[in-house]
């Protein structure tokens, strides 16, 4: 009999289950991999719940790989912002109170401004471009400069999902944004992205986005499809326009003191585990998005707008970036664009 091969998401769920069986719950939804026979225990924090692909197909798989390789490293995972919001965790990482953090570049820009470019509109063409740049020699000066300026080290990048517009009106071209009040994260990188595409940004805490949409305080928001669905924002918008205006990513960053106290073997183990799960992590992200899109199409709401003029948005954004980036940001922008397929 032919057996169906489990999907990446299924393997992620199995990995999460394995960690749950091997570990013990500490507090609320905090996993401790007690089965690992290591002597070095590291905290690994993020803002996502345990079902999100960055945990089910990310941190859980890193733990699994460390166990499988008989590494002397143990990881304690703190999901769901249990060690603080983005800004708090960046500060805690630099203070050495958190060993490893999964963090967006827009938040890391608070301590190293140029890195925020990674979260800006149409800087990356697609996820393949993101990974090609990150793995290339072009990105190394930025990673080195980040480490020199902050003391923290970037170990990898995982794909979060493409950011798209969801609103009470379809968005097919830059002119369709006129008059729309769109919720954007209140970071310089995201607010600059709004300006780059001609959007009118409204600062609303993420926890208040649903109510703000429901009450008409904002006309829309922008986020990866999986996050839009995960937080039920699809219940309070009429359209989701596949603008894919930013390639969402999360950087895996380790505190400098933590990295220095690890042996060379432990450093290799950690780097290998984090890098090794990237492909499966992305596959899970793609599967999550496709599941949501299929469900939306089947139920007929929200209405998917697929005929977005991304070329018009790109031209608008790239013209803006040429004139409105700081010197350091422009260096990162040029570095990223230098490995774009059309360069």
C-alpha cells in the first residue's frame, strides 16, 4: 500500500509533539527540552504562538536537531511574547538576559538602523531573493557591522510570509490607496514603507487592530496572510489584495556573551540546527498561506484581489527609496538590489 508522505506542516506538528513529550511545561506554554542531555541551557524567545510555523516548524525543529545530533545544548523556548514585546526583547538580548531571539529587522533597527531596510516595501522581489541575498557575500558586511555595533550575532533568517493589504476596498494600484486609512506597525521602517507606496498609515497597537477595523477607525491593515487569518482579521475586512509588497522575515539573533561562552562545537551545533530548518520552515509558511487562500476562496470571503499591479507599486517604491534613505540604509538597499534577478 502506498503511504502518503507527511507535509512539512505535519512534520512540524510531530516535532512539536516530540518536544512536548520529551519536555515539561514551565509556566504557560513554555517548553523545556529535558530529554536533551546537555550542560548548556539557552533561552530562545519569540512572539508567536506554538502553532505558528516559526515554532511548529522552527524552534521545535531546532530542538529536535540538537537532540538528534547529541549536542550538549539545551533550548528553553518562550513563545507568545512571554519575555516581552519586540522592543523589550531586543533590549533583553543586548543585556544578555535572553540568549536567542527571533526578531524582525524593523525592531532591530532601533539599535542598528540600516537593518530595517529588510522589512521595507519591495526591497526584496520574493522569498528566493531574500535567501539568495542573505547567503551571498553581499550581505556579510551588513551582518558584520550589525555584530560590531550591537555585540549580537545574526545566525539565520526565516521566512514569515509576504505582507499584503486587507481592507474594505480593493487595492490594485497605488492610486487605490488614496483616502484609505491603513494600520501599519509603528516603526520607522514600516512607516517609511507606507510612504514609499503612497499609503496613509495609522498607528494602532496590534492587539487593537480587530476592534479598530470592526468600528471603522481604520479602513484596512497589512500583514502576511497567515497572520491576518490567525488573528481573525479576515472577519472584519472585505478584500485581501495580493500586493505582496514586502517579504516578511525574522532574524535569529544570539547575544554576544552567549555566543562567546559556547564551545566551538556548540556554536557549530546551534548554527547548523538553525540553518538546517530554514527550508522546512518556509515550506510550512507556504502551506499555511495556501490553506488560508483556499478557505477564503471556498467561502467567498474575504474577496481575493489577485490582479494587483505590482510593477506600478515597485516603481513607486524604488523611486522613493532612491531619494529617502539614510546613507547606511542606502548601502543595505543597494546590497540587496545587487543580487536581484533583474539587476
